[in-house]
């Protein structure tokens, strides 16, 4: 691992802290699993401001094998305006995580858990209206409790939202209310065997003064599931004018629950639409490190 990256992660530990499409729903199952597919209808909810989900959400086990379902919701964001969309999980499931997709030119200012589902807000800096899609990833037929950790901290403070020992980090995100911040790292760190499992965000401000940002982690406890942290540490550069599309892969048999990225101008960060073992990201530039901080959490379903 590159020394700069090691230094960044060490510094953060010291401070403790997902093709835009119209609405589509479906199941994600491990390769070779006999779990039947499932479908449901997504709901559209508009919200002006995001707030953290309840601190713990227990769900009782249902009949059948555990599986992850994708729910999506889409809105169109006019040029020069901000838009919000929320993807909501069914009531009998646990929301593990979320993601987003849009056209190049939208700045994602919120990707976060909300009491109504996974909330995504984007500011359209382009000259044309662009679609914005939010994705929620919902766990069915499994026991456990989901806890949301939120941390409000200046961007200079190496923001982390950290799960406790024994919890599985299944999702994470961020929120800010200014157009002068630029997030260039938003990624999970750690897995079910790592006591340092957390969501890490790094941003820079165009202002001379420090600015606040909220960082979120979704933490699963009281579950018999385990997770693995997948890492993609390939050098992946391109000219500043090039958009980069890259993926992070889970081990065979595991299902993707969430991934993150390193790069500026991220406009896609979601589970791949055809392979539930891949997290895909698209960023406008990737030029901060000589190695990648693209990580993902893979859930091992029984």
C-alpha cells in the first residue's frame, strides 16, 4: 500500500471518526443460491433536508433465505438547480445501504440514510436537465438491528463515522449544505473481523475557512451474517478531462452491500445492474493518489 494512503488511514484512525435508469426493483442473490427472485414497487418521496434514521431498527426473521433487494427512485434536476430523491425499503426489510447514479455534471451533496429511505441530493451544474437516481439496498429474511451513526465534523478533521466492535458496517455516506465543498473520498473501511470498521470521507473546501460535513455509517448487529472488505488498489489515472468507470469485486458467493470511491466529481456509485458481486463507480477525475482507496463491503449470506 502506498505510504500516502497508509498515512491517510492512520491519521483518520487517530481522530476516530451505485446508467441512470427509471425506477427498477429486483433481488440480489449470491451466485449459485436457490433464493427465489422478488419484486416490489418503489415509492417516490421528496424531501428538502435529510436527517438521520432511527438509531436502531430491529427486524424479525421471515420465511425463506436471506436476500438483498434493490429499490430505486428517480427525479429530474433542472439546470442550475438542486433536486432530491428517496428510495424506500419495504417495511419488512432492513435498509443496509444506498447509492446513486446521474449524468456527469451533478454534484452529489447528500447520499445518506433518512427515515423515509436512502436520500440523494444533487446540484446540477450543467446547462441541461439531468436525471438523478437513488438506490436503496434492502435485506430480507434476516434478524438483526440496524444502527445509524452520524458525525458532524469540520472537513479538516478527517471525518469518520465508526461502528462498534461486533457490528458490520453495511453502508455509509455524507451530507453538506454548501456548493463550495468537494468530496474526493467516500469509502468503507473494515469488515466484521476488523474493530476499526468505519465510513471515511475526505473533502476539500474552496473557502479559506473550514466547513462542516456530516458523515454516516450503517451498522448491523445481532446478526449471524459476516462480511469481507474488498479492496481495489490498482493505479487508475486519466487526464483531467476523462471520466473513469471502475468496479470493485466481491469474492465468489458473496453479495455486495456497499462500496466507495476515491476521485472527484463522482456521479455513479451503486451495485452493478447485472452482477450483484460488483460495485461500480464513475468519477470525473482520479488524480489524488498513486493507488486507489476504492473499497467495498461484501456480505456472506447463508
